[in-house]
C-alpha cells in the first residue's frame, strides 16, 4: 500500500515499533543503511513483537543503492522534515507513495529532499519543540495517508 523509508535510523526500539505498524497496516518498510544497531538486536525485536519476523523489511546498503532502484518514483517521494512549512495533511497521498523519515539525530539529508522539495512535509508543532519521536512521526503521517486511501485498505 505505502512504502515507509527509514534513512539511517539510530534507535532500535523505534525501528521495531515502526516495523510492527507497517506489518499491521500492510505497508512496506525500507531501511537504508548505515544504521548503528544490529537488525537482530533484542530491543528491536521486542518493540516489533512477533511481527518483526514476518515483516520482511527491504534493507538497502546505502541511499545511493535505494535511489538507483527507485528514483523513477521520485515524483511520489514525500520527505518528513522540520524544515518545511507544508503540513502533512495538506498533501494528497496515493497508494505506493514513498514516505521518508530520517534518523532520530540528524533527520533526512538535504540533498535527498532536494530531489523533490515540493514534497517536503512537516508535522505542525509549537515553536519551542525541536522534534517528535520517530515512531510517533511515522505513525502520524502514514495513518493520514491510510485515511486518505482507506477504500484500498483490506484486512
């Protein structure tokens, strides 16, 4: 239904929780290396529960490798960032879109977002906040995409 792309995630519990959500929503999870934890790590699997073993995430060795295979879809790349003024709920998501989320420490690379800056989106927050938890952010944006396309969602 949708492609969730985590670029260099750093916290295994977030990745596990996102994987659990992807499995239950029927989304494809892409994990782009480098990552600082082992995909067999206990914390990741605990957060992902028994869903993790059935998820089958697509693991990419680098952003270059991911882009080489998927650049043809760049018009449907959406980049979650605090650097945009476009709220995620002002976007019309479509099935098979790629929703990108950066690492907990650094966000998404600017040069990646420049591939289609028009699709840089943000989750509105008060000015005194820096960011939201990665798993929370992924849940907010992807469930809006699901809400918009609910007629395609099957259990």
